[in-house]
C-alpha cells in the first residue's frame, strides 16, 4: 500500500463548506478517504459533498460556536482516523477598537470551537486508537504578523500552543497532532482581505511570497501527508507553507 494512501481511513473536515476545508475534503477523498464534511452553509456544504470522490461520505451541518451543535455532530460521527480543523474568520481589529465582543467572536470560532470539538470527540471515544492524526490550520501570521491582526493572530497562537500540549497528551494512544501555518492562499478569506484593504494590498502580499499566492490544493496535499501513514513519525510540528 502507498504510504500516502488514505484508503480505509475516515476523516472529519471542519470548515468544509469553503476554501481550504473544501479542498482538503476533496483531496482526501481522491486519496481514498471516507470523509465527513461539516460547515454551516447548507448549499455550499452540499456542493463540497457532491465534489467528493468515492462513496460512504457524510455531511453534517453544525455551527461550532454552539455547544449543542458540537454535541450533535460528535454523536453522529463514525470512529475517525483523522480530524482536520479548518474553521476560521479573518476579521481585522486595530488594537484601539478591540472590545470584549471582538475577542469573544474571534476566539469562539478560531480557538474555542476546535478545542471543544476535540474534547467532545475524545470524550466520546470517536478517535481511533493507534495511527490517528489531528491537523490544525494556523497561520504564518503568528511569525510574520500584520497590522490589525491582533485577535486573529492571538487566537492562532493559542491554537498552536494547545496543539503542542495535545500532541504530548495523545502520543501514548498513537495520535499525532500537527499544525500547518499557511501564508496567503487563494480562498474566499483572501477575497475578504482584498475587500477590507485593497487589491493593491493583496498584490503586495503576492510579491512578498517568493512562489506567489498558494492554491488550496497546495495546503490540502500537505494535510493529506499529515493524515496518511507517510507521517506516522511526525507529531507536534508546525509547518510553514509560505511559498518561500
Ligand atoms: N486563506 C488563507 O490565505 C489562509 C491563510 C492562513 C490560514 N488560513 C486559515 O485556514 C482556515 C480556513 O480558511 P479559508 O481560507 O478556507 O476560509 P473560508 O473560505 O472563509 O472558510 C472558513 C470556513 O469556516 C467555517 N466556519 C466559520 N464560522 C463557523 C462556525 N461558527 N461554525 C462552523 N463553521 C464555521 C465556514 O463555514 P460556513 O461558510 O458554512 O459558515 C467555512 O467553511 C482558517 O482557520 C484560516 O484562518 C487561511
């Protein structure tokens, strides 16, 4: 069997109704995984579901900022070999405009949701013992910050710290935990950045990345590596996908 194969593995992908999550679900299915996709938007989640290769996939709508939705999602899950956290929002808040609400909004989806979903899955024993894998999508901005990104970047930094502890806690049961930290990738989130700033700002970002903007499939292929047995000796890493 090819070490990059996902045949026989079941993978949950959050944020699968858009961008990196959608592409990760599709690419994982191309590698043979049975995929459970989750997101909030029914139409877009179903579009992802229709794009999956092979059979046996599931789609489950859930707002991961609502505990009862997390509980319902966990209850409906089969035993997983892989878990990819790809939810997030990219609202920008200059420091002087940060309020309790801004902090709560960003952290609830970019940090709390992943942490609480992971807790639910572990608590209900829905993650296979042995060679299982959890992947968090952080951001290169924890190392190369940008103006106005204080909350987004702080939530990602918290997620990276959480992932390192999780890797320690789960190693003895054979679960690997890794983060990837992409630079700018062509997704709806990047379009929002263009709207919040300007197309010129996005052009400047592209010029700074030696290999230009990433495509979602560049991120998805890396996540497949982390889900597959090819990475069975890789845990507690945080891989920068920066285009150089
Ligand atoms: N794109 C980039 O350049 C880039 C770079 C570095 C890191 N990242 C990170 O990569 C991840 C994915 O980004 P993306 O570009 O794919 O973003 P995206 O296209 O905006 O997708 C975000 C996903 O998160 C889901 N989501 C948002 N709030 C949710 C909630 N309350 N409950 C459940 N799902 C929710 C959305 O679901 P619905 O649409 O169904 O609501 C959507 O599927 C994020 O964590 C982002 O920070 C992205």
